[in-house]
């Protein structure tokens, strides 16, 4: 029977070598199962300069468009811009709250949508 210290040492060796041994099959598996893997590349190629283009950016932009979440995307009637105020560029002012760990891509997608709709 192997002692506790030997088990720990054996496990540590396995943990150190596992990424090297499994990285190629794991990468192939994740590439195969991630059907949206080319979305970010496609956005970068077709949309020009997109700040912080990540999968989270694509999810937020898709949500804005699909569910008409912002003024100018179909939710608010044209005269409602007066109720929410206007910004210097003449478009309606928009206030958003993003409850997530790191909202940078969500904010970037929101800004991109607003700028591209003007």
C-alpha cells in the first residue's frame, strides 16, 4: 500500500503532465463542440473596428437586436426619445445596467449598436 505522501507526489506529477498530454485532444474536442467558434472572427472581418469583440460581445449584440432592447431598435416609439432625453449627437439618451462579472464586452456591444443605428 502506498503512503499518503506518495499519493500526493503521484497526483502532483499527474497534474503537471496532464495539460501537456491532453492539450491537443482537448483542443480538438472544444473546437468541435463550440459551434459558435467562428462567430467572433466573422464579426471582426465584416464589421470593421469592433472594440473588445468577444463571445460575450456577440451574445449582447444578438440580445439587443433579437429582443429590441434599446431605443432605435424598435422598442420605443419615435416620440419617446423626448421622454428619455437626448445626447449631443441628437439621438435618445440610453441608460443601461449590466449585472455580470466583467461587463466590458456587454458595454462595448451596447455602444456599437447605438453608434451603428445613428
